[in-house]
C-alpha cells in the first residue's frame, strides 16, 4: 500500500489505507445550530483527511507514518515527479554553512539549525527571548539564492524582522504593507499574513523556495477536506504555497487536537524544542520573579453574574485594582526598573494611564492598534534605552517584540489563555549584561470566573518552573 506525496501541500493515500489513517487524523469539533428559541452546541467527529480520495496535508505525513508503524501496517512513500523536480531547484542548494556577522551560534542554536536542515519543514518550539530569529536567519544564510517568504502577525514584528535582516547583511528585501504591494522578483519578502492573504494564489503558489512563519501558533483552523485548505488567512496562504521548505517558530504550542493537526498539516511537526526550564538552566533566559497581588473584594462587583460584566467592573473599571497597578509602576520606576503593563481593552489602558498621571504624577505611554508606526518605533527605542520608564500596551506588543532591557511585566489583563499569558509575560525574560531581574506581577482576583482564571495562570507559572 502506498502514500503518494503529490506536492508540499497534499498527500494521497491508497483507498485501502484510508480506514487505518482516519483514527490518527480525527478530532472533535463543536458546531452551533440554531433552534427555534436558542442556539445549541453539537459536537461531531471531524477529520484532517478526505475519506473518499485519501488526500491529507503533507505536513501530517510524519504523524501518519508513525501511526501506521505503531499498528504494524507496512506502507511505501512515493514522491510525484512534480514534487521531486521542484525540490531539486538550484535555489535550494546549500552553498554556505550557517553564518551571521558577529554572531557565534550557541550549541543549542546550531542543533536547531541542523534540525531545520535535516527535516526541511516543521516547528521550532523555544521560549520567548530564546533567540529564534537568529536560528531562522542562520538557516536562511545557508541558501543565499532561495526566494524566501517571511510571514509575521503584526506590523511591529515585520519592522523588527526587516531590521534584523538588514543588520545581518541580507539583500533584496521587500517589506509589504503601508502602500507597498510590488514584490515579484524579490529575494526576501516580509509581510503580515493580513496583507499577503490578499494576493492572488497564482502570483505566489510556486514562487517561493522557503516559507518561514513567525509566531506559528496562529496557524490553526479547521480542515475543509473538500477544498483541501485550512480555514483562516494562514490556512489559505500555506495550503496554496508550494514551498518545499516550510518552517515555523513559536514559544507556545496549541493544546486542542484540531489546532495541533492544523499546525502540523500546514507546516509540520515539532522538529526541535527547548523548555523554559532548560533555557534558564543554560542561562539563555532569566527565571522571572513572580509577585502575586491580592485584589480587595467589593460586594458591588460580586453581584454581577456574567463574565463580560465581571471583567468590565472587576478589571477594566476597577479603580482599586487600577490604582494598585499605577502604584506598583511608580515603585518600580523609582528603583530604575522599566515596566510594561499589558491590557486587553483600550479603555482599561486609558483608565490606568489617567490614574497614574492624576494620583502619582507619572506619565505612561500607551501603545495600541491605532498608534502610528513612527510613534510605536520611537516609543520602543526610548523604552529600550530606558529614556522611557513605563508603557501600557494592548496585544500589539504581546508577541515577538524585542525589549531586552525590560525589567517588569504587569499582567493587568488577567484571562486564562496559556498562549496569551506566556507571550505577555515573556517580554521580560531576555538576559543581558547589567540586568538584575525579570519580574512578573499578577493579580489574585476574588470574583467568579476571574478567580478561576487566576488559578489557571498560576498553574502555567508552576508548569514553566517559575513558581
């Protein structure tokens, strides 16, 4: 029985193999159906394989082969002529060992680069501030002729990535967005997924030799086996992109089966990892000091029953809590420690900003989606140089932003998302000379829902060896 690798997107299994493959590509999906008076949830089995044709995403091939081997089912893998020819293009020839100017790769970075070379596709899982960009660019340096697509999730990460590429003397770089749309003929294209997903598939399907996805945990969505694509912007682009080399980098991995299968299918399995504990032991990143601040209980807030109302009154407009945040910020500033305050809602940031100014006399910059690029960049540079002591930010600075001198993150937004929490607090973990601490301040909220979310965040801290 055979599995044919048609291209870097789709494989096809013999019909006799399909029943054996189905169990390992099965997941549970919840749908909402409208009834006469309300919507009800219905959970059904779904699959990352088309059970009629046997087609599935090529990134899932290692999972499928492992499953078949465990069940003692013999199978041979064949590669289509189209795929074989595409993978042998001159642009994919290695002409250099990994090299970046003024960078001496650590042994762990060398190993991850080697893993990328051996597997050609998959996910590198390493903690925030580990140096994943150095690994990605080190690997790219081995293929100087390759046409590379570098996908990011935000404009800030794009700007930072282009800055790093130029610092290490990569050439022929195009940064898409802000009116720039022409990229045909370019060697390295850096773009947000939001911008790149607007291009026609025929313009890019066979153009790139290598696709690198930053913050790869966003590559998730349900598999539409009839259209043979994954839902969402990443799914649409990556399931039409024939790059033989596909790599993703992330500090957080999904835990739901559907999202795991989606990430593997679009990019590949985890091919290299380092845990936060290992990173601290090797003195690559710092072990944060966690400080838990109890929030005083107010009967007027506890009367609310819906999560939305509790979050609004217990977090966003909770004057006592916001005053605590402002005071903690002032205390850290007095100690010469820079502070990043993470919020979810703009009004929450404005409330903290106003209290800090009026009661404690401190000015705090607020970076959010509507903040223009020039302002963001000037705030970031001033913050890194410690000319600016405190910044409030929404999700625009949650992921990928390099703030090496940052000393304290105040997790003002709460929530229970592991990805959101780890990405937010991870901003402070960079280990640099002269930096004495990496502090995370979190809150023990006493209200329904908010308190259970606090417990889930504490479990994340414990799991990562921080408590």
